């Protein structure tokens, strides 16, 4: 099986992204999502959990366990993307 080659144009674009602007667009995209949970007892905002689910799925995760592992492996990226300190939700959180 052939190994996937990185596209240099894609790498150049990702380096040119302003993370602050990207963070705000991510938060804004999920800002109107109504959270049916009791907010006082929630460790993570609903928009963050949706973001983790979507990015995990788009990265090739097929199960919830894989998405939890994805979040654990990408904690620093999620922290940079969202500005949240705690970015490693457990299986039971989902």
C-alpha cells in the first residue's frame, strides 16, 4: 500500500493561519448551540464536546473510544485551538 504524501501547499497554508482568529471562529460557530445540560455540573461546554467529536470523526475516528483517544493525543492542539485549560474529556463525559 502506498504511503500518503504530505502536500506542501497544505502545510504552507496551515502555517499561515492566525490561531487567534481561528479560535474565535470556532467559538462563534458553536455559540448559538443550546446546551440542555445543567451548566453548573458540567466540566466542558457543549460546543467544545461537539468540536472534539467533529474533529475526531474528520480525522478518521470511527468509535467513541477512538475519539477519546484522539482528544488525549491532541490535548495541546485542542488547548491552543479553544483556549481552554482542560481539554481531555473522558469516555464517560461523552
